[in-house]
C-alpha cells in the first residue's frame, strides 16, 4: 500500500489585517492510502473509503465500511466532466455523492469532486436543521442549527 501525508492549512480571519498578510497555519494532517481497489483517507483518526476502482458512473459503496460511524452509501454522480472549479477549468472531474437527504426540517448534502492527476478539488457539506416549518420558505432561509462548509481548489503543484 502506498501512503501519502496530506497537510491542510488555513488562514485565521482577522478583520484588522489584509487577507494576503495573514499567515497560513496548519489545521490538520490526513493520511491517504491508495490501493488498486480504493482510495482511503484518514481524517481526524477516522478512515473513510473515498473512491473505489474501477470508476464507473453510479457505482455505490459504503464510505464508512472501515469506521464505526454507520453505513453511508457513496456513489459516483458523474465522471469525466470538464468543469470550472474556483477559477480553473479542469478536465476529467468526477463527483462523489456521499449523502443527500432533504426533509421539511433538515437538509444533509455531502459531496466531493476529484480531478484526475490532481485529487480533491471541491468539497461541500451542508447539514442544517430547523424545527420552525414555514409554508413556502425553504430550510436554507430558516436555519436554526447546523453547518454549511465549502472547500474549493485554488492551485496545485509539486514541491
């Protein structure tokens, strides 16, 4: 098995400083393991099966098969798409739908996009709730609790 150490950095927002002058600080370290059957990522000491091979549209797998969180069926929503992520046009993009469940009181939408020869280029986590049901008002306009998180590719390269 090949393994890769992936260091994630963030900028801690400070309204008193220009964004470009804020230093990057390490947020977390992930481990990525590649086999001929899958890509597994360890995030926060939890192992997820992010991709399976061969890549085929609509293929399904349990992304949590190697952890104790509970079964989540991941699937390839689309593959080999040309898409603009951030400001860059990328070829051979695929989207993994990890969870999609919308009700009157909750919205859970977890997706990741990967580009061939680059890796993860987009991640979106929407997990919001509202017990206050209002006619014709979508949950996104009446959120009481939850998180909306988006991570977008900027650039890539080798050091």
